C-alpha cells in the first residue's frame, strides 16, 4: 500500500483526499485523547480546499494539493500538539535566564537584553519614538504567522520553482520538528514571565489568557485588543520559548528568498529586512532571549543540511519532480541509472 501512495507524481485527486482523510482521522483521535482538539483547524481546511478548487480548477488544484500536502499535514500536527508540550516536565526558567545573562549581560549593563529593553522603555515612557518602535515591532511580530506561507506561495506559484519550494518547505518542517521535540523535552519560560513572576514555577491557572507581553502596549496605542486576544487565546503553549520559531522561520525566509532572487540585481537584500526586524522585535517586545533566536538558527541550519544532503536528492527528486524539473546533474544521473 505504501508503494501505491509514495510516488506523489502519480497521485490522483481521490488518492490525495483519501490520504488527507486518513491522516485527519488519526490526528482528531489523538487530539481528543490529548485534549488538544482545535476545531478551527478543520474549518480552515474545509474552507481552504473548497476555495482552492473553485479558484484554480481541478488540474491546478490537484498539483497544489500534491505539493503542499506534507506542509499542511505537518502544520496541523505541529500546531495541534504544541499546546500540550508544556504539560510534560518542569518549566525551565532560571537556567535559561542565567545563560542569557552570562553570554550577553556584559553588553547590557549586567542585565539580560529583553529585560534591559523594558527598562529603557520605562525610562523613556511617553516619547514619540517609543510608540513608533512599539507599532513597527508589533507588526513584525504579528506577520510571523503569514510571511512563511507567502514565500511558499511565491516560490510555488509566482516563481514556479518547485525544486526550491520543496527545499524550503522541508527545511522548515524539520526546523518545526526539532522545535516541537525541544518544547516537550525542555519547556522554557520567556523573559516576560521572569519579569512578572520571577523564577517561581507556574500553577495550572496562573497564565490563563496571558502571553502578549510587550504587544499589549500596542493595543493601548491603537485602542484595540487584537494582540492580547491572539496571544492570550490562540497561543496555547506559553512555554515554547526555546527555540524561537519567530527567529528560525524569519531566517529561513531570508535564506530562501535570497536563493530565489539572487540573480535579480539586489532585490534579494529586501528579504533580510524581515529577519533583522523580527529578531530585534522578539527581544524588544520581551518575548525571547537572544539565545532562543540562536537556538532556532542552529536548528534551521541542521534542517537545511539534512534536506540538501539526504531528503532532496533521495526523496524529493525521486518521488515529486518530473524529469524536466530535475537539475542537470540529477537528469544525467537518472539517464545513467536507466541505461
């Protein structure tokens, strides 16, 4: 049966939907068992796939679903299971704080960088430039949910570069896999928790509805509750600070955006505005230590290495790409093998 489904180049639309149905059934059963069921995910799938069929038509939608199925299925699994990651072990609070202090405290007057920024903001309360910083960093931090998907759409649709899309998406999936494993084995508190509660272990109801940290100030500036609502209710794991996926995802966007546009004068440089702004925003808004960001970057590097050396040549080229899409050296190797 595995052999029947493994070659995604030949999957029919019915086979794709069967694959989705089986996986979603398993995921729903697991989610109910772990008490992590998110009905919004399944509503999203229904609306998205229905709209896709109407907009792209059957043939193009079939190609899209074949290429994006691994991304979607992993994203659903990751986002549903990450909320239970902090239920496994004691939360790491003081050790991560001490690591940050030892490595970067000397450059911030003996304080960890994110908490130093909170002192800076307090000392300059009311200054117009702080409001500008708050809004800009809030926007950066908020678009984290969308930008990786947008780049995937650009690579797959606008650029039509399926080879680069697969390299990008599988590197991203490996990064998320490593991160989810770390969330389970090493749940860690963000700096805003230390600033508010110190090094005390959290109780079951201590953090209900919290998680916005420095983003709540943006709600005050704009007169809204958007950030507080999203981070309070839609971010189920408050202790997924190590590694920082905001840091890892944005760096991945910078790298693969550069690969996509490196031959077009200096347009590729625009893709680095995003990770630079995101890394600063994560620390400035008191959501992450610098160590969290570097940890995420290390996981991304490992994910890219595994993808480039094993997954892409041994799996993607064999089961996803057509012969016309293979790189010149891969096409020549395929001819030698079949000769």
